[in-house]
């Protein structure tokens, strides 16, 4: 059996890969690991459990809650809320662990389980490995240590979580959004209730699309992975901007008043300048991944800000931020982490802060996002190659060095082995799109010949 935990929890097709039995067993294992030694004797351990609106979330929630309660954990069931809301409530309520059922931007048949430790923090690899080891140990026959009588966990709905999370979001805003007209695309997902409520209470005139989840339509042609509807709605309604979330609302992309996309790099740039102005951008530093557009790096250099780059994945961004005490980080995909106010990417918070900057400056989002120019970026996936030799192939090394010389300071090359497939991603940026395409095509041919 391969490692269950991926880059963001355990995911798979619900009721095929991710079964009720697996959800129950993992939850019991998580209870034993995250409610650490002595917790069961010292006090009743507690857990916060939330989900997105997927139909499969209903039976998976039941399995998770049953597993936790059977392990002696009291459960606060918060219902349909975004992933960052569950993380926030786990910390705010002093729970021993949190559980979110969601497959984020994946299609409806998928689902996932994500665990949070005390304080609402994502799990380190070591903790995930321990949970998986405990699960495997008991899956193969060793009996659980099961409480009985009054020792079993109790289950209650925590309906106050919705308002508590919205109040937290509003408390973070530096200014109100009065006078702004904003279109929100909720991806028929977990933020369909809280996001419109927060923007409205902040003073914005709100138009919602993709905000009627029925359990089957999550991410279906809408949300941050399908911006076409949002672009059209912003132009149609003459809105100042549009905000799009994914299914669990841990990411945010935007659209300016002309219908042009504003990606995660541009959002980071806008928020970085706002936070520097407010004196909250510690070390005048932003953390991003190696996939960030070169235009973002050049913009930060021009503005006198430092950029720290990590491997791809918001967990690596977060690790760097926590290790060095930085306040802002994120990804081009729209995962933005404002560490003073959230322990994970929070799409609703990001959208509110972006809108607040528009309101405070009186400038359009297009003007604010113009602080950086997105350089043309070409990505080619080269399949069926030996990805382990990317860094050791002399032929490939020579080709990359030659490409970098040709591109100079206004372009770059990045070769990334896939973490899950036998392929290598060739990414090239250049000031000219045709040059980027040409160089990327040449490098893809070399990857195929050298590693195939």
C-alpha cells in the first residue's frame, strides 16, 4: 500500500478510493496521534469537523465523526464551511484537532480528508506518517484501545462557527468596502454562505454567481478554475472587480473591471505593497514558489522588496514563512497566506484584503495589479521519460545553459520532474511569447531525446 497522504491530505474518488471505512479508521488514528499522550487522561479531547457541499461529504462526515467519538473525542460539527474556517475554529476553540472534508478544486466525484493539529496548523510530514502507521497497525488486526460508557465522545452541532468566522474576517479588514460593486463566484462550494455575508457586512454591493450548491455542482464550470463566467458577469454588471474561489475556498483569483484576470502573483504584489505601507510586511519580504512569474520577481526587486522562493506547494511556502517569521506568501494559483490572521491559505480573507486596497486607494484593480507585468510563460509536459535524471544529464544541462544565455535577464528556464507521473515539466518565460515557445519546444525535444 502506497503512502495515503499526498501534498494536501488524503484524496481520491469518494466511495471508491476514499471509503467510509478508510475515513473512520484514519480518524481514529488521527485522534490517537493528535490528542497526544496524557490528553485522554487530563481532559476530554475535542475536534472540529467541517466539509464542503459535496454529496459524498455527508457519509464521509458521518464516518469521521463516528471514528473520533469512538476514540473518546468530543466532536464539534460545524457543517459546510471553508477549509480556512475549520483551521481558524480549531485554533479559536482550543480544539485538539480539526478535520476538513474536501477535494478543493477537484471535480465532484472526488473528496478528501485534511487534518489540522492544535492551533489549526497543517500537519508536518512526520505527523502524517505517524497517523498512517497507527492506521496500518490496526487495519492489519491489532485492536483499538476503545473507551466505553462515559468515555466515548459526544457529538454536537456548533452552529456559531459561521458567525464566528465572519466576525474574524471583518476584524482583520483595515477599512470598509463601501462604494464597491463586487461579483463573487463561489464555485458552488464551501464559501457560498460565508463569503457573500462577509463582503456585504463589510459594505460592498455584492452580486453572487456559483453560490447555489446542490451537492453535485461544485467546481462545475465555475470558480477559480473556470473564470469565464466571472469575467462576463463583472463586465455585464459594471462591477469594480470580481473574486473567484475554489471548492473549499482556500484560494482566490480576481478579475478587474475590464474582465481581465488578476492571478495569485499579482494579488501578492498588491498586498505586499499595502502591507509594507502599513508596516506589517516583516523583513520587507514575500515568500512565493519557483513557479511564480518572472515579472513578479522583477516587480518586487524594483519596489525594493525581498523575494524568497520555495518548492511548489503552499505547504512549503508556509514552512518558510513560519521558520523565518515572514508575514505574506503564496502561489500563482491563488493560495495566499497572511500569517498574522490565518494558518493556511484563505480565499475569502484574500479577496476582502484585495478589495479593501481598491477601496482605500481609490484606484482600479487594473491599476494596482499593473505594478507587475506578467511575462509570457510557456509550459510543456514531456511524458514517458526518466525524470530522475533531470539534474544529472550532461546533454540536458548543456541545453539549459544555452537557453538561459539566449534569454538573458528577461527570461528563465525551469525543469520540474512531476511528483506523481513519469513526466518532466518544461517551463520557459521570456519577454516575447514567440521566443518562449521556441525555447520551450527546443528544450522539450532535448528532454525527450536525453531522458526518453
